[in-house]
């Protein structure tokens, strides 16, 4: 039996577009006299790369990262109200609707009728559970798991605990770093569905299918052709 494992953010529903909007608002508020938005983003990337390993992901951690960037880059006196405003930019992300990517629900409904589907996502547990509940997609998955990081160990553990046969197991997602490369390294197969707004820290050169097979498609609905 084929087992299909799905990423959530930017695979099933829109996610990073809201973080990008918050970042644009942050740049407007920072109003730096010399640095471009790209240069500000580079500073934030460095902060996020370090903090993600310690605190994980999610909008509130993103807010703390923005606050740290503001403390580092602000050209004016840093006031408590300014830091509260910066945090509020990230907190607004939680208020955004869960917007399913085109064709997701119909495709999941069809695939669930003939395969075992698993939802495997990383992030803040409470925040991810809220999005899953609001998405209305939980009924299509036999198992849902939220982890701090999706690495080779996490994929191997998931396969072992769910008794998945690696040659018949496929990971489906938009992130080379979290969805494709570690799944292939763990001996699973993988399907990449690129998203135009994938978080830049999730981009990574594809390392190739060392153990499993690899497919790249353009749209979520194309999964029905293969499975």
C-alpha cells in the first residue's frame, strides 16, 4: 500500500505570503536611511537561522526575531511601544484566514479514498493545530504529526512508527530543505511542488534521490496522475 505524507504550510494552504507582508510592514516602520529591504532581510535571515534552532518556528517566534532585528537596526531611540508594535505585525498573521491552495481539498479527497495519508508539519504545535482545524482538511488524514524540525531522523522515525514501507512511501511538499532532501536521504520518495513564496531559508539545492525516487510537478492537482 502506498503511503503519502504531506507538508502543510505552502503545500496545502498559503502561509509565507502573510510573513512577507509583515516583513514589508516592518521595513516601512523601521524606515532605515541606508539599508534596502533586501539588506534588512539579510539581517533578519541571520537572526532567524540561529533562533529557529533554539525556539522553533511560528508567528510569535517570528515576532521576537523582528524585535531583535529592530533593536539591532533602529536609528532612533527604542521605546517599549515600538517593540510592541513590531510584535503586533507578527501577531496579525494568526488572524489571517486559512486559504487553501487551488485543488487541494478535491485532490486529498480522491487520494484518501485509495491511499493512507499523513500530515507531517513543523512549527509551533498550538499554532499548527489551529490552522489544521480551520482548514477543514483533518478528516482526510489517518495521522497528523507536528514536529520541531523535519530532518532525516524525523522521517525515519515516522516511517518506523507508522510501519511505512520506504519504497512505497512518498513525501509531498514545497520545501527542498524540509520536505525533499531529508525524505530522500531517509530512503523515502519525494514530490516537490514549488511555491513562488517559499520561505527563502527553506530553499536548498536538491541533492538528488540517493535512496528514493523524485518527481517535480507544477500543481497540487497533478498528484492524481501519479497516485
